[in-house]
C-alpha cells in the first residue's frame, strides 16, 4: 500500500522531569508511514490503548504501566483516554477473549489506537505451560491448531497476522492504529536492543496495512542508557519486567515524545511539551475514561 509520507520519520525529544527527581532524558521519535490520516472531528478524540500488564497493572504489587501515566500529557478538553490493556494478554488472547471487539465497537473517525503486544506472545504454540497465549513467529499466513482447556481447537496465526487484524479493523472504523514495540526488560537495554523481532514484525505490518509504527523499545532504551544502571534499577517493581510509578512515568514521557513527532498530516491532538503537575495529573486521569476491567 502506497503512503504519502517517508517510511521513517526521526526526531529527538526529551523525557522531561519525571517522578523521583529524574532529569531530562533523550528519547527517539520514529514513525512508519500511513496511508491517510483520519478525518477531522469536532468531538473530543479518544486515545484507545490496547496491550498487556506493562501498559496497565493497576498498582498491583506496586506495578504501574505507561498507559496509566499518559493522561497528564494530554489536554482533557481535547482528548480522553480509554485504557483497555489487561495483564497477561497477548495479541492472540486479547482477540480471543473478545476484548478487541469491545474496543472496536467504540471506535469513531478521528480516534487513535495504541497497540503494544510482545511480552506474552513468544510462548511455543501447543505447550500448555505457555497458557495458550503464544503466536507463530513472523508476519505471514501460516497457521497451527492448538487444543484449548475447554476442549475447543483454536487456529493460531502469526504475530503479524493478529496485528494486521487490529490495524485493518481500526482503519475501517476511520481511526488511526499505531503499533508500538514493547517496553524493554530491565536486563536487555545495555547491550543491543530488546524485542528486535517483535519490532521488525510490527513495523512491517504497519507499513503493509497503512498504519503507524513507533519504536518505543528503542526510545526507552536510549533513556535508560542516559540514566545508567544505578538509576534504572529503582524504576522497576519486580525482577525484570514491570515498572513502578516512576518507571511508568518515564516510559509515558518517552511515548509522549514519540507521539509529538508523528507526521504533520496525522489529525490528532499532540501531547503537551510537559505533563501537568501531580495534583493536576490526578484530576486529569480521573476525568479520562479507563474502561478496562481490573
């Protein structure tokens, strides 16, 4: 599918003054091209969020996801957030459980959909220990049957095929899908990059289907590298994966920087250059819909 923008757009932004006294950090901005922007609308736009526990953890065990700290970056008079991310889900299970159908039914022209999967998608298909969450690797049309605990048989597709469904159905509703590569693990940022395959598949699908791709993995990796191990360690609430409040705020800041760098033709309100204060942020968060069940 042809697109009116360069396949990659790159600028640098700062992850500005975060919780716990973190200082400004560099964050990368990269976007794949889109086929066409959503039509302008007079209604308040909705930013839908789809993903796993690294996006929404609801404070369990002091874990918070970036989706729960993104609201202060947006003007609530222009944008409302609907965070449907759910712990333990993959691109496959979010569809199978009907969670995507709930989001899709609410989409309207001019909305934006952020899609971040990858942490729970790599388990081997057919292995009960993988909890029937894993997808086949790649972006092709391959399938494999897997028995589910309820006795039914599921036809498992590739990770890219699941992403393609999200993107196509979002575009059909007149909204704009944005694929995000996952936040990096605590021990996979100092040398090389985390989620290289997931990022490559996400970018390929976004370009093929006419959506956007943002490399959140790399943006956060660069922020971690600027901080150094001693300051990255306390950003996590567990051994390797889930961030605490300060880590979620840093990741949200990096994502806000990426969203500010979207192509000019994308008709959606941009994040603020700085988030509102903590007291204002609490009010902003409560005024925006967070519709995913706990």
